[in-house]
């Protein structure tokens, strides 16, 4: 079974789109790496399944600014 994870920013920019496969027991996981230049409201959508056995879920998140190095005095 295939799974698709998409992260869509509030301005319509898709910043991540990943596909994975489930294992024998139906479990799956993926790592998502976001560009350093994004921040703000976003939606994560997970679509899983095939044919008549298909589901989709969406949740909202807030992406905080990436940490910047602190200069040494």
C-alpha cells in the first residue's frame, strides 16, 4: 500500500512531498526535511491506501523560524 505525505504552506507553496510504502503489518514512517527559509501556517496531508481502501487526513501546524547561530562575543 502506498502513502503520500504533503506539506502545504498557507501561501500555496508545497514545501515537501514524500511517498512511502507500508510494511507487512501496515506500518510506515518517513522523515520530512523542510527548507530553512519557510515559516508560518501549514497543512500536513497524509493520503494512504489504494482502490476502495483509501483514506486521507489533514492537520494544521505552525512552522517556526529556523534557529540562527549566536555570535561569540
